[in-house]
């Protein structure tokens, strides 16, 4: 996807972020949040690096990146990603994933860890594996899936 631009989030992107967040909340099967405010508070928290992926000026996706844990855990990055439903399966997620790995490296992080990849979220699991993450742990029944009930989550990790 040659013309995809990944740039820092700006206040004018808020509406697009809200729309994408609403879609993911309506689905309910991948993020723990149950309110849009919860998503936005997390995504735009002070100290995080938030980026958007745009094609022809339209925001198709976003990611946020920051330390996984404070202080003695802060050399490991954590990140979250979301892509508009209508834009999925075109490489936007992979482009943001690769961009975030480069950003994490440039910020001096040693590794990246995802704490809660819902095990039934196969497109995410496959995507993270494709860009070098491995499943280092599985936490049973850690996510209340709206239709499947209690499902496990993966901890996924890669060195940088
Ligand atoms: C997970 C998520 C970020 C992936 O974003 P995406 O833009 O669809 O990701 P990609 O397009 O890079 O990859 C998705 C699929 O499209 C395929 N694909 C990528 N580019 C393609 C292209 N040009 N043509 C055809 N298929 C393509 C990939 O091979 C992949 O296939 P797979 O799922 O069968 O392995 C997105 O589904 C999402 O926002 N989900 C909800 C939020 C979420 O789950 N976030 C992550 C939580 S851990």
C-alpha cells in the first residue's frame, strides 16, 4: 500500500478515532473496554505515542505505544492497534505494526510485549506472528467474549 501515510495523531483525527473505536466496541470481541471514553482515555493517555494511518487524507487506523510497565519494566514497550472495519485486510495493520516496531527501536526500547491478545482474535494473532512476535503465555478465561463466554488471552512478545 504505497500511499499509506503514518503520522502522529493530531486533534482533528479525534472524530475518526471515535468512529473506529465505536465499531470495535460494537463488536466487543477484541478489546476489554466497554465505553468509548475508556478507549479514548487509554489511546490518548499522556506520555503515549499515538499515530494514525491515512490514505488520501482519510484516517484508516491508529496505534498507540508506550512503556509496558513503569520504571524497571519500562524498557519493554506495549502498543495497541485498530483499523476501520472497511479498511481491513489491505495491510494497514501490518504497516502500523512495522512502523511501531521501528518507533519502539528509535525510542530505545529493548522489546515489545502485548499483554492481552484475545486468543479468538485470529487476524491479530496471525498479524503479530507475521511481524516476529511469539506467544509466550496463555492466560485462561481472562476475557469475557460477548458470544463465546470466557476465552483465554495470549501474551505475545518480541525482541527489538
Ligand atoms: C487486527 C487488526 C489491527 C489487523 O488490521 P488489518 O489492517 O486488517 O491487518 P492486515 O491487513 O495487515 O492483515 C490482515 C489480513 O489481511 C491480509 N492482507 C494484508 N494485505 C493484503 C492485501 N494487500 N491483499 C490481500 N490480503 C491482505 C493479511 O495476510 C491478513 O490475513 P490473515 O488475517 O488471514 O492472516 C484489525 O483487524 C483490527 O483493528 N481489529 C480490531 C482491533 C484489534 O483486534 N486490535 C489488535 C488487538 S491485539
